[in-house]
């Protein structure tokens, strides 16, 4: 989404017109609030924020599915180790480092 000059507001201006800004955001606008001339926070509709959070959760799920697929490929290729012996080897290495 492209922002116009009217979508970028100083924190001082936002304090003075919060109710009006909230109405504009509820109507579909997104506002960038600046502090000392730098981007500081954004004001977006709460439903849009929920949607963004849902997208992030879905992205995480897709990444997990991708990693599971890679793990299954490793299993199919025989790139596996016995869990018990691997854990025991890790414990032995930690114990050896602790004694050094």
C-alpha cells in the first residue's frame, strides 16, 4: 500500500487529532506517526492487524511444513541417526567440556 503525505503525521499532530485519525483509520486509511522526524509507530484498523497476525501464523506453519518435508527427504535418503546414541554422545561431550 502506498502512503500519501497526509498519511504521515507527527506525534504532536496525532495527539491533537486522535479521534479524527481513528475515524480515518477505521474507514481504511493507515497512518504513520513520526517522532523527531523519524517513523515511530503506525495506526491501522484492528481487523487488519488481526489479518496481519493470521498471515504471520500461516507463514510460520508453511515454514514448519517445509522443514518437515526436508526431514522426510533426509529420512528417505538414509541420513538418520539413532536418537538414543546421539543424545548419549552429546551428554558425553558436555560432561567432557565440564571437566576441562
